[in-house]
C-alpha cells in the first residue's frame, strides 16, 4: 500500500505519514510505502492519487492546502478536491509557528512579534519569508500576517518544509510560519528563534510561547494546519471505514499519541462523515483568508 506525501521529506506531512504507516501496516498486515511527490503546493501528489485506482492501496496524506486552500488560490486545478477524493480520516491538527534565523533576529534587534512588525514596516522588502510551497497554510499564514500588519516581505516558496528549514537555519532566508512539528526540533536545538504560534490558543508543546494575537497588535489572528488521509473517489465504503477505524486506533496508541502531542500535533480519528463536514467548513474559512490576504498563484 502506498501513501503519497505531496511534499518533500522532513516536513510535518512527511513526519505524520511515516509515524502512522508502521502502525497501519501492523493492523492491516500490509507493507506501507511512503512516496514523496512534491510540487505546486501539494497539487502534484494529490493529482496522482486522484487518478489512481480506487482499490484502497493508493492513499494521500492530504493537507489543509490540498483540500481547503488551493481551490481558492489556483485559477486552474487538475483535480477537484471534493469530487475526486474519498476523505478517510483527520490524522492531526497543528498550529503553525513563526520562526526566525537567530542571527537575523540579533542583527535586526527583533525579540518579539511587535519588534518584527516595526522592523518590517521600517524596512519593506528587506526581510524574506520561506514557505513549504505556494498555497500551503505556511504560505497563507505569512500572507495573512502581512495583510493584517501592513508589512511587505518577499516570499520564497520551496517544495516542502524540509528544504525551507535547511535554508532558514543556514541564513539564506529570514523567517517562516512553519508547521510546529517540523520546526520544533530546530527550536529546541537553538537553531531557530520562535516568536509566536499562529493558532488562537497556545500550544502544549511550547506553553510559554505566546500566540501572534497575544504577542503583537494582530487581534484575531488564527491560521492553523491539518492533515488527513484520502483515497481516490469511488473507493468502496467498507475499505474507507476500515482505514478510518484502524487509523483512529493507531492514533490512540500511547506511544504514537504521546509522540504526536510532544511535537505539537493534536491527534484526530473522526469518522469520514465528520471529516467531510470539517473540510467544508475549512474550505469556507480559508477562502476568506485568501481573499483578505490578496494571495495569488499563477
């Protein structure tokens, strides 16, 4: 069985898929292969699964980008995120975290979100912002921040969080609104400076880190990410339900659950019908974020 990850290795989508796959393999007596297919904000990998046989052997670790953002952001899509997929289960929700290269924070005198806003306003275009790709929640979190603060920073899209984080640590780029699980090791290792989380509430993984709404004059800021399993449309309901049930069981295993929580991810597991309703709500929410931010992808 194959799980396509539509981003490069090292990001949160990849981390979650590789954490879940061994447990599903044990439960289903199957070998799971993680297949990284990055590009176009996740659309390349998603399109591959949309065109795959609906036999339960071809799955996608979809994201808020592939299934709630991209339809509003891209003028042309090669797949329909609703028509072409059978949602299986929400795997996890995570906040994003605003991180900066430590040398850049020192050079610019940036200690918190308010300092960042002041510097960005005084120096438009002198800060650059990495993302895991156009249309991802990482990209849109940054665009929403720029729109709500009246700042301008250059955007550099990568083919996943992994390569973007490498350049951020190396100083090629200045800041990023990354998914917390992929950025957390770099934060704890002192290689990145965390300024705030993008969710409405603080994260249990970094309880002392404020939200953006708390840390600066950005009231109401809330931009979190989520990840879930999808199958091609037409996959038999009994296969979808079995995959949901086994995923829900796996997410409650003490070792896996603790691993996800320690990385800042909140395990899911809800039935397919509930996941479908959640996606519809998220699609409406992020369409407004795209509109407010003015973000566009050609």
